[in-house]
C-alpha cells in the first residue's frame, strides 16, 4: 500500500504547484488519477512500459484491454499514429478537445503493453483544463483508462476513485464532479466506413453530420450479449459498469414502464430483497421502494448521463440487493446511457 495524495484543484484555473506535484509522479513512472470532461482517468506515462504494467495491476484490468492515450495537442497524434488519415484531421478539428477517441495504426514509439499487443492505438484530447495542464507538465502522452476497478461503474467524483483505488495510486487531482458523466465515443478509423465501437459523449448523430459514412458496431447498440468475434474493441467482451447489486433495465413506453417497475418492486419485495429504483423526474413519485433516486428529467439526457454512474454507486453504498432502472431514449447521449445501463445489467432487460 502507498499513501494516496489528494490534491484539490480549481477546474478552470488549476493551481500549477499541484499540477507540478502530480506531473512529477507521472514522470517517475507513477499513477495519478485526474478529471476529464467525461469521467476521472487513471494516468500513467504512455511510453513507459513499466508504468503501464502497474496501471493495469492497480485497476486489476485484464492485459488484453488497452487504455486510451491522452494528448494535450493534436500535433502529438503524428508521433503516436503511423498515418493520420484526412478524415481524422477533420474530426480532430471539429471535436477536439472533446469526448471523441480515435483509433489509428500506431507508430513504433508505442510500447506493446500500452496497446495490449494490438497494431492500433486509441487517442483523444480531453476538454478539461486540469487534464490538459497535467499532460503538458508531464511532457508525455498519458495513458488513462477510467479510474475505477475493472468492471465497476466509472468515477465521476474523486471520492469514487478513492473508493476503488485508495492506497494503490500516488495521487488524485480532485476538481469535483465531471461534466459529461459517460466516457468518450470510440471511433475506429482503421476500417472503411469508420465504425463507432463505443457510443459516448460525442453523439453518433454529430459524427454522421460531419462524415459521409459512419457505422455503429452492433455491440454498441446490443440488447443482448453478442459473440466475441463481433467485438472489435477488446473492452467489449469484458464485464462493465456493474454495481454490487443486481440490475434490471425496464424499457418501453413510459406508462408501461412505470407499471412494470411497480410490478417488479412488489415481486422483489415479496422475496425479502432491498429494492432500489433508478427513476427520472417525471416518474419519481410513482414508486415506493427502499430507495428511489432520480437521474433528472428524461428530456434532459445530459443530466441523466452526468448522474448515472454516481447513482449506481450510491445504491451500492446503501446496500440494496437489486436496482430496477428505467430506460431512456437512445437519441443523442441516450445511446451511450442505454449502452452503459444495459451492460451494468448484464443485459437483464425487461420489455414493458
Ligand atoms: O472518456 C473516456 O474515454 C475515459 C476518460 C478517462 O478519458 N477513458 C476511458 O478509458 O473510458 P477506458 O480504458 O476505460 O476505455 C477505453 C476503451 C475500451 O473499451 C477499450 O477496449 C477501447 O477503448 N480501446 C482502447 N484501445 C483500443 C484499440 N486499439 N482498438 C479498439 N478499442 C480500443
Ligand atoms: Mg473504463
């Protein structure tokens, strides 16, 4: 165990003495958790194989699932990627800094462990002043998977990072709640047409507007477990976002969903289970269970995304046995929200 340093920083004007302290750990091969606009990441020097091995270890992440490499300047992509297609340049101009990760073939400077032995690398430039300052001050690209134990919901608060990793990492930069709340969209540019491997903070519709053609990998929209051959992204086949409690997602028209959730509450209560309901502002008052929490208005998907992982963790802290979650629309950010919820539920989906 090591002592994990907690450094509170201003999200807009990060104090440089604290950034320097954190960057010193990165330069020496250490592990630093930091906020991005999506979720907190656990950072290590992407070009230091030893540091990356300890990153996998701290997260207990399988070695076949590579992290995303974060840069503070679009120019850095040219060192990490073997070639940068014209489409990538277009996407980088439009969406960086921001929640879009691009997959390239990687250059020879990238250690094999950083990319889990693949020919490709995932790169993004985050839209967060703390993240950008840390990368710049460290003087290297920073590999950063979400800063949770493998399989758990991603952290949107520094407190979540500490719940999972306290004593196993050198420091966490605490700048409060992350803005988007679900991870970046992962877009594979090594195939034609480009393919979304993970829906996220950049909506599919926004990519469609810019690119002539772009596809959604079937796993991104799946409502059941698909075979591993279809899983082009290594992360697709691993367990994800799962709280300790069992999760059920109820999907359909809102009136039918409310009825179905109430039926399920009664059924689980009858077996003596402690029941939590993940509702929305519109439906919140329709339920009586051991814990009822609202994600926000179902018409404001940005709020739902921001609250999702935090509330899943809150239910765990309250030791509920089962979480019954309402589905939302799959438009815009809704595609990422439903992807995370369905995975959290292990595809235990009830059609109302
Ligand atoms: O918003 C985010 O993307 C956050 C913040 C911290 O930036 N990071 C994040 O990283 O979610 P992580 O490691 O938890 O998820 C990375 C995803 C995984 O699904 C992984 O399989 C996929 O990106 N990935 C990484 N390298 C890849 C590659 N070369 N080809 C295909 N998928 C890749
Ligand atoms: Mg993750």
